[in-house]
């Protein structure tokens, strides 16, 4: 049965404080943690809300006033249904990446790095395409070997040819082309086309470059690789699962969470879900042990207060001057009482 913990009630409800203390103790004891993250952990990073009327979508929409595109479709393959919506996609991706480049890792990103440094992190699986984990020195990718964070939906910082699959990093000319609503030509295809033309042979098609991300409605090109990574981590027998900043609406992430949670429970571990909104209790009652109902960064601040030893030498996880270890422990004791 899922126990809901509303962090906003911690000051007036001793039961809430006791439950939060139990969560912190679980993390202190855990040795093999799997972390699953969604867009909610990047909200405070400086990346604007792309779906809201005043967010990044409205900025892009102003450049295409006649385009019939909804905010919820910005990550849907339906955008390639016509040239106008394809242009919207190109401009949106260019502007989104610019925002991501200016973003900064959040307390949650830093906490994931902390778990890694303490050798508690088995793996992080993220639905995000921003790659902010790499800013803290974590290795991101799709394969489990030598990878700390598996990117389930791709990486916006790489471009991939729609024809030959060739991958490149963004260049300034490519960024400008995408910003203008056009997909740049693939340099690999273009080079081969020139070689054939010079040799007097028929010129082949030249593919276009687009961000190397997986949209709704598309098959995942690295699905088998990610599946092997998940299987490897399950065999490692994790003893704790943290799910943060996702509403668990995507089928693939549901399967991942259920598979890992099953192993965690068999090991006697716990599943912790941190999100401002909940999920259907009937579907997740046998999967999630605690639902901490709050903003992800707020939970990290509370966790730091309750388990200062877990955050030792990691004062940068929260803003403002670091408190002494003795003072933090004293405040933690007062909160629990």
C-alpha cells in the first residue's frame, strides 16, 4: 500500500515527519539505488515550460502564426506531417537547446552525482533530453557499460541523419539553419553524393539532420540496447528505487519501474516516488511504498536536513551558506520531534 507524505504538512503533523525520517533512513542504508527521472527534476534549472501559453512554445508559435500545432505535440512525430509543422519543430528544437545550454543542474541532479560518488548509485534512467547530468561529471548515453545515466529518449545535443543515421555535434551553421525552420543537410550523405557525382554516377539522396531524440509515435532505435541495460541492472539486485519528477504516463517507463520495483521488493528494499502530482493508486499500490508529494528540490532540502551525513562534503546541493554539521543535526532532531 502506497503511503502518501505531504511535505507541506510536516510542521503540523508528527506522522509526516516520522515518515520522512523513515525515507531518509532507507536511503542511508541502501547500497544499490536505481534512480528514474522525468521533466520535473529540471523545472528549476532555467529551462522554460515549453507547453504553457507563456513558455517557449508561445515564443516559437509567434514565428509561425498560421501553423496548426498544439503544445502537447512538440515532441510528437505528428509534426513531420507537413512542411510548416516540420519548420516549427526545427525552430523549437534550436531554441530549446539554447535554453538548455544556459541552464544549470538542480539540487536533484547534484544529489544523483552525490549517490554516484558515494558508490550508492547503480544507475540513473532519465526521460530527459537535456543532458544536465553530464555537467556534474556523470557519463550519459544508452549503453550500461561505462554509463552512469541512461538517456531513454535521446540527447538533444547531437544531430542525427534521417537517412544514413550519421551523428554529429551541433555546429553554429547547423544551429542557424534549424533556428530558421530548416533541417540542415547531412555532411556524410553530401560527401558521398559529391563523390558519386564526380565519378559520373547517379547522385543519391541526401538526408537531413535532426536532434537525436525519440518522439512519441516513433520506434526507439536503441530499444534493444536499453533493454539489455535494464536487464543487467536487475540482475545486480538493487535495494532501492527512487522515481522523481515524472507522472509515469509513458508505457516504457511504467514497465521499467515495475520491473525494477519487483526486484527491489524481493531484496527487502523500498520504492520512493517524489512528485507534486500523484498516480492512479489502484495501479501502483503494490509498486510504490512512499509518495512524497512535493517539488523535487524541496524534498532534497528536507532530506539534507534529516540526513546530513548523507550529504557530507556536499553543501553545494542547496543554495545559500552551508550550515555546520552539528547545527544541521540539531535542527533535524527538532523536526522529528
